[in-house]
């Protein structure tokens, strides 16, 4: 490994220190007029510039090599071109109008293609767009993406569910590195604030080829906000207020870039009281607060660029268990959690004449404290009102759970010189992880996990189609330490496990009949059992059950088939995505019928399973009414255990969402919009053996927003109302469903953004 890096550095220093440029003009194909403020961007270099008022641009400082150049503007179809350097390219680009949203560059897949050019179907959503729909948290926002739902505990705790799979089956990436924060636990969320996250990409299906174990069900890829363009700076302040929880969220950021050096920083604070359901009752202890800091620096040499980012997140989250005291207090009562996440990433790229080497290094630290009512189980209801005042006394006690997870990760990818129409990448990827316990309770033992993977993937570009394929080998080693006494609770024997897997994927993308795009993908994936599944022997109030693991569990191994079809013209977009996913050795919890300390006992077991379903949708933009949009999507997932023909638990219900949106164009109304959404969630009767069916419900949401200037400062206002009719409902994916606690009722969000 060291020799490879040293060789790459030597090659970089012997390469020519290039100062190539590309310049030109961007015009409207219909009107033949210049397009100001269009974006000129080279994804692999993360280098870009905007056109001036005359539609002209001059992007300089480009090293030797071959790069995909993307030119885009709102309301137009993006232009994509592969340009080879050294050369001084001069372009005259005409963009054609497109009613559908601007095509974005996909960065979660290795070749940085536009969505429309990508072989693998990837869904991307802008976080600011999700905020305009009233999302209170990042987890709340991702549930608005087609094919994605959230396994929630109130509004403060949410975990992503992609096509019915969640937990350790969905891998989360942020700042270009894997996020590790005890994903097996359902009673805590992502640990990332939406401030400083620019967009979200979702790979729906096995992505083990790119990411290894834990990407069996899909990947949630969080793209941090970009640095400011060269020789510019920007500052902004964002304020949000939520009526239901009397909650607020604030963040402020500043970024400045010279020609080579770039810097940004953003701080955020969020605070919410208990949420009120549609029955006008507050869900006791659903309150939460969060502090978040993100910062980064970047430096570009002629043939080398590096980017260092850091994110710190601290949150206090109440764990709701009942509808009790009705108040607007913000300090959590028992049980509650304190979480600290540190994420440090170093992303570097070495550019050679016709190839490049990506080096991504990461360090994450997750500290999870849980405070429980160890000595207060006999408190009767008349004492509940004292819990708020006693919080600080509880906080002074030692946490029942004190878990420290530290992860070092690396990802090296070498991009070979392009050979004809072939692009090829080989890579090494892995991590070393340690888990330590310092509390009186143990959910999992002290342990270490080591991953190593090697992969190769190629992309073959043809005139009207693209082919992509690859293969990968992975090894995961898990070693645990002895804890407790044999036969007692929290006894963990020593185990040493090795898991290996070969995986492959292949995909074909093709254009036909001018306006249609088809994609066919098949991929295998795997997931090694996590520590909880292998070793659990205990329970706690957050889980409300006693869990027992099995050290003899095998890999989960799956194969998924995906078929997607898209039709796109200037005023109409249609899409249909279908999948079939078969998973061997699917791991799940099964009640044993026994009780320990009055808690039901659940044990992990395995069974072959299958999931199938998909999403269909339409986006209509009538030619005669340029400001009107109509969107409709339908989603469904079915999950079954094959041996006994029972349904998999925690599968989301089918949904139908219809949105009527207006968007005004023009100098004065360019940021003005309004929308009305009717989302219908159907009965979920296909439930696991120990689940209850969930009734259907329909929610009406609406929002408006506009921008203006005050004292020459751009100000953006928005107001969003969710669950306008204050409907009483319970989501099938709510962990509070078994307690009969409803989801959040009517909530109005007032938002303001001030750009300095």
C-alpha cells in the first residue's frame, strides 16, 4: 500500500504542471440569446465557474487528462462533453429548454455521470428542496424521496428504509466516507444535521461492488455543500420555526475561495419540545436538541488537490414511551440519550497525464450514552411531575449505557487511462473498528472489526448505450472480548469470526425511440452479521425487549434484478422502476414466547427471503401553462420469508403521492413557488407474524415561498403546512405503534434565508 502511494506521488511530481483552460459561450437554442449564470463544472476536479451576463466563461487551471464537462442551467437540459487536455478548448454551446428539473451529477457512483447518463439508477434530491416541503430533520427529509421511508421513534429519531430494508443493510456515506454509529440500534438516528448537506443520493439495491458489506440493501450518500467558486465568498443565515413542537432550527455559514485555497464553516442549533399528535396530546419525552459544526479546507495544486472536512454533532434525545405529562419542556427526562459524533475526512486526488488516483481516508468517533430509570421502576404516576426537576440529578449519575465506537477507513481508487471507449477503475477499501463499553449495561461486547476489500469495475460507452460491470472480494474479521459470568445476563463469550464474499454487478443503459431511456441491472450483495446479532444477551428500556444473539449466523447474500424505463420530453416525464430481490440467510428477530425480567425474549434467526416492488410516476408540465407542474408517484414493496411463506416485519405500506406545484419564472418571480400535496398511505395488511396491521390514512400538505431584497440583501421566505387537517394516524414504521402513540399532527414551518 505504501509503495503504491509513494509511486503515485513520484509520478505526480514528474508530470507536467499544466495550466489548461476551457472557454466559450452558452446560449438559448430557441432564442439564440446568452444564458447568464449557467454552471460550468468538471465533477472529477470539483472545479467550476458561472457564465457572466453575456453567457461567456473561462475555466482555467485544468490539469492534463480527460474530463467530463457539464454545463447546466435551471430550465434547460444539461450539456455533457468529454474533453481531453492539454488543449485550450473553445466551446459554443446551445442549451435546449426542459421543463423537468435540472439533471444533476451523480457522485456516489465512480464515473460521475449525469443522472440521465448513469447506468445504475440513482435518485438524487436537493436538501433545500426537501426543506421547502417542511422536513424537520434530515431523516424526515429523506422519507420524501421515492422508494425511501423512515423507521421512526417520534420526530427526533429516524433511520432510513430503502425498499423495505434498513439498519445495517443500508450504508450511509457522508463527506465521502462511511458513517459508523451503531446502526443496529433502532432507538437513535443518523447523528447528522441537515445544515451543510447539499444533496442526497440514494442507490436502491445492492451496492456491495462499490462499498462492501452493509450495502446489501442500498446506500444513502450525503453530499456536503460545495466550496465557493474561485475568487468569491458567500455568507448566509437560515432560520426555521415549527409550530407543533415550538421548535426552532438555526444555522449560519461562511465560505471563501481564492484561486487555490478554499475554506468553509457552518454552525447549527436545533431544539424541539414534545410533539403533539392529531388527538391534541403531547407525546411525552419526544423532545430533542442538537448542536452541529461543519468546516472544511481545500487546496488545489497543479496536479494534486486535497480536501479536509470535519463534522461534530452533539444531541440530546428523549426516548418516548408513553403519553404522560403534557408540557412544553425541552430538557429530556428518563430515559434519554446523549450522542457525540466526530467525522473527519481527507479526500485527495493525484492527476497524471491520462489517469488519476483517488485517496479517501476517514475517522469517525461515536459516543453513545443512555440514561435509564434503574431505581425508579416503582414510581407511581403522582411522581411523574418531579421527573423534569430531577433530570440534572440523573444526568450526574453514570450512564447505564456508555458505548464508544471508533472507525478508521480508507478507500483508494485508481482510474486507468481511457482505452478507446473503456473506462476502468480498480480499488482497495477497508476499515478497522473498535467498540468499547464503559457503562454498567452491555448491549454488545468490546470487540474489533476489520474489513478488507478489492474491486474492479469498467464502463463501456457506445453511441446510444452504455455497459458497466465489475467484481469484488471482501473479508470481514470480528473478534470479541469476554464479559460477564456464564449463565448470567450480559454474558458474552469470546468469539472470532471470519466472513468472506465475492460479488459482481452488471448493468446496461440504452436510448431508444429518441425520448426513452431503459436500464437493466443485476447485482449481488452481502452483509456480515453485526455484533448485536451475533452476541446480544440482555435488554434495556429503549428496546423494550430482551434480545439473544447467535454466534453461528451466516452471511446474508442477495441478488437483485432492477428494470427501469424513463420517457422525457420538454413537457412530460414518465418513469417506472421495478425490482426483485432474493436474500439468502436473512436475519431477523423472532419471539421465543419466554420472558426475562418481565420483558419478552426475542432471538435472532435466519431464513431465505424475497422482496419485490417498485415505483412509478409522472411529471406533467403543460405547454400552454408554463408555470404549472403536476407530479404523481406510486410506491410498493412486498417482503416474504420463503421457508414459511410469512411476511417480513417492518415493510412500509404502499403510498400514492399527488402534487400540484406552480413555479414562476422571470427576474422578479424566479424563486416564487406554491404547492399542494395529497399523500395517501394504504392499509398494511401484509405484516409479520407478530405485527399488527396498520390502517390507511391520507395527509394534506401545502406550502409557498418567494424571495425579495431588503437593503440590497437577498431574503428568501417560505411557509409550509403539513398534516393540515390534523389527522390522527400511526405509521406502520413507527416504533411507538405498539404503545398506541400517534404520529405528529398539524405542523406549520416558517423559514427564512438571508444571503450576505
